[in-house]
């Protein structure tokens, strides 16, 4: 177990399944919503477009999962719809928003509000670093919907920068934004290979949020927490 030595001055959090828990993701609903605002001369159905979307996404997986290069949702929709000759009557940023709104449903993870209030009380800065094809603007709108954005100084979405965790390039952006030296920053996330590995490689104190009790990879020396209430107790131990 990694040793706790000092209270952090700043904490960077992963978003999905760390701050917000995904209740639903149904891309077909999102695709159907976009087609409502499309010129579709060949009358492709939402299912036709979703099959094409799945095929295109499979081609992106190597870049995303092995090279840690990110592709934006807006560019994805441009490629997806222009390939079969569909023209949208809305902008691609608006298409991204409508897809997100129709296809996803999120709720705050249990206990996270108590954590964020504790950080605010103790003047510990907080930010978000998320692996996602969606833009930071869309993530900000989702956090605003849950009244959580007020707790965070910034959002770094991988889609806005072209690199994904665990790449040090994307971590360095978040480090610069939070404004402290690495030894004073914690990073908290639920994925060992993205969050914990990236935090270690970037010199941050790694915290693994593991509410489902996944087995630990001994390669990564990190603080493991099973709930946000346990995280709060760990913070309170540090003067």
C-alpha cells in the first residue's frame, strides 16, 4: 500500500464512473435524434447508420486503445453522415449535444458530493481529466445539469487535445491547469491502465477508485479506495 504523506493542494479526477455514473448509453437513440435534422436522400434508417458507426468505430480502436490518440465526436459524426451522403441541418457541435442528450443518462456516484464539499471547505482545488470523444463543452453541460461544475476549476477532455490517458501529454495539460507541482497533486480514477498508470508516469499521487472490488494489479502501487466515504476518511487523516 502506498504511504500517505501529505494532504494534496489539488486533486484531478476522472469523470465517467468516478464522478458520474452512467445509467444508460444507447447510441441508436442518439443516431435517431440526429437523423431528425438531416437531409437523407437515400432514406437510410437509424439502424443502417448505427451499423456504419460501429464499423467506423472499430477502425478507430487501435489508435484510441494502443496509440492513445483521440478522435473527436464531432469529426466522427462528420465522417459518419457524409460517408452515405447525408447532410445535417444543424452544426456538428449541435449534433454532438443532441446525440449525448438522447443516448446517455448519468447520475453522481454515491458520496461524491460529500467529497467535493470537503475539498471546497479545505480549499483543495479540483479538476477533471477525461478520456472521451465528446468535447469538454458537453461534459461541462452534463456537470452543470447535476450542479457539480461549480466544484471544478477546469475540464480537460481528451477529444479537445488529441491524446488519451495514460499519455503524459494529456496529464501535463491538467497539471498545468491545476497549478501545483506534481508531488502536491492527487489523481483519482477507476481505471488502472489509464488513470493509475498515467498518474504514476506523470509523478502524481495515484488513487484507484474501485467500488466494484476489481482485483488489483500488483504492478501499480497506489491508494485503493472502495467508496468515497473511505476517501474522505483518508483525507481527514492528513493534517
